[in-house]
C-alpha cells in the first residue's frame, strides 16, 4: 500500500515561491490519491496540533503570491521550544509532542519547506522516525548540494532592478551609491545582482575587502572621467582586518545574529578618504516580499512535485535539489549544517574580474 496522508510545513523566513511549492505538493499528491494536511505556523503548528486539510480553496490562485498560505512562517524549534514557567521563559524539548500529533492525524510523512535551520530540525524529526522530504528554500542560496534554492532568483531580480535605478541617480549627482543586499554569511545575491546590474565593486563575505582597493577603484574611474560608482555589498561582507557588522542580536532565537549596516560603514569610510558624496540603500525585506519570478515559480513547482514523487517512490529523509538542471533527491543528513559559500574561483567571480569589477581584494 502506498502513502495515504502527508503534511506540508513552511519554516524559517519567508521567501518568494513558498506558495508555488505548496500548490505543487497539493496537486501532485491529488494525482497520486494522497491527502495533504497543511501545518499552520511552521513547527509551532505541530506542537499545537494546528493542522488543516488542504483543499482546492486554499490552492486556487496562489502560484504568483508571495508569503505563505500556511499562516506565518517562523524559526520555532520543537527541540528548543519556549515555555513560561513561574514567570520565566524556559526552553524545552517538545519533539515527542510533534511526533504524537503527527500520529494523531495519521500523517505518514512530512514535506518540510525551509532553509538550513528548518532542514536541520527536519533532520532531527526524521531521526525520531518520521519520514521527511525537505525542499530548499531561501533567498540566500546558501544550502549545500543544490545549485539553486527557490526564492534566490526573485531576490536577485529585486537587487538588480535596484542597481539599475541607482545607476541613473548616481550619474546625476556624481555620487558613490552603495547597495546593501541580504544573504547572511554568503554573497550569492550580491555577486549575481552585481554582475546583472553592472556594479563597479562587488563585496562578499567570502572575499574580505581592503579599503584601499575600493578607493583605488573609485579614483581610477574618476580619472577615466566616470564621476560615479556603484558598489553592491552583501550584509555579511567584512574588511580584511575587521569584523562583520551586526544589526541586532535576538536573544532566544536559534539564529541570534542579524547582519546589517556594512553599507553605511563603507559610505562613511569612502567619504572620509575621498570627499566624494556617498549614499547607501539597504534593500532589506524587499528582497523577500512579493511575487516570485517566473524562474522561481517553475523551480518551486518542480521542487513541490519532486518532493511528493520522492515519497511515492518510498525514498525518505531526502532533500530535493537542483543539479545540472535536473531535480534529484539527496540525503538530508548530508545537507544539514553544511554551508554553501561562493567559491572564490566561482565562474561569475572570474567573469567579474575579467570585466575589471573590483572585489575589494
Ligand atoms: O535567510 C534569509 C534572510 O533574509 C537573510 O538574508 C537575512 O540575513 C535574514 O533572513 C533576516 O532575518 P529577519 O527576517 O529575521 O530579519
């Protein structure tokens, strides 16, 4: 007998394409005669047994829609779950409640759509005996064993559009315009949008930058009659001899550090050293909101279909992944905890260098 009931859950930060995956999971499951439960609010929904039967009314029209139809998405972790005891927040392992609730609804497998934090939790749930298939979600593209996470292309598209717009205003004011992108500890968004948007400097965490290198680039452009420059900097980029720039520390969160502010730091330094006016644009959550690009809709749809087909083929504890333009299933345990940084000899870095783009080194 094949599988009869599965559930789908979204975890971590939101990302364009979540709904496209949910839709594809539902539609594919329908074609195999499998019932799908939606889990509200990430893993919290499994702790609180907050699940509902997905139906066509939840799915209709959601392909192009940002956000998630599964309530909120968040970073709640059942292995480190907050509870109030005697007026104090204490953290408990409530993973057995998750398993009990899954059994209560006779759910035989779980499709978990998430980034590395969520997939990590999914791996631990798999260790407790619940079959899992993960779907790699994040604008950061920082998940190992897949060439693309869905959401990344949409973020790159927003950042590239921003660079186009910054070009004309930079030119009109003879300024240095700095665009700070998201990406956490990796520079994929900055690298791709920097190439797509024609940046003069691309600064990424994988290549620590030297101030002189950036200044030299700006001055060389001035000497060549180009009185403006465009810099794209990933939020996790740092000077060769300095530290990352932390925007906030969120106590109790599994990922405590939120990065941000490096763009303004760079602007101040350039102004001090060159007397050229600088302005910084921090793109922030604009990169995560709104409608997914066609590429992301297609990728998310392929991932959703493949997740269910993987389960039907009785392959469990996998993550669907894109390799050589094919969707395959890799072992979840191989993926979790592995970073996916930009290789310093990535072809796009080499292309950028050939085009005389400064990487700050
Ligand atoms: O991982 C996605 C991401 O958008 C990162 O690029 C960014 O550093 C972080 O999440 C921001 O998190 P939050 O939405 O909690 O501010």
